[in-house]
């Protein structure tokens, strides 16, 4: 018996779907990979109803497109943060040795304030973008500014 050629892929599943796949694999006495392959084979190859297979393919395509967008957004955020840190380090002089303890104390207070602000902005439905000093959403809606 010759083994079929296989392609390795990585799939990220929601927790409930991953648990269901694990349960199915354990009940059938299979490895999780084999259970996943069997489920996909049933959906894509053995399914008599082509509409179901087409719907699943369409949904997977949409998910893949969203993942590509998210990956790009994360890359942009990382690059922005790294660029900001680099510019800040290049353009700010090192503190004087005489004022080093005071500088560390101030830095610690400022860092704690930053962490508190970050925690606040990470709460559901919150964003710091509206409060940012970029002149668009400070206290007035974008529509109001557009009319002015």
C-alpha cells in the first residue's frame, strides 16, 4: 500500500471547533490530524451536495482574506512602533549622570501612567484614537468638522 502524497498546512480553529475535533478523534481512535483530514474529505470530496462544498469554500476564502488583512495591519503596527522607538532614541539625549535617579523616578511614573492608559484603551468598546491630538475627533464629530 503506497502512501498518498500529503501537503502540510496550518489551520487555526476556534476553541469550540478544536474541542469538537479532539472529541471526534478520541471517539474514533484517530490522531487529530487524521480526524481533521477525514472531516475535510467528507466536506470537499465525498459531499454529494456541491452547494454545501461551495459555501464552505467561499467562507474559507473570506476567512483567508480577513487573515491576510489582519497580518498586514499587525505588520504595519509593529513597524510603526519600532520606527517611533528608533526615532525617539536617535533624537533624545541620554540623561546626565547627576540627574539619573530623578530621571528614573519620573520615567517610572510616566511608564505607570502609560500602562494605565493602555489598560483603559484595551477595554471593550474603548479606543484612544478619538482622544489623540490629530485634530479630527477631539470633542466634535467628523461630520461637524466637515461642515465647517
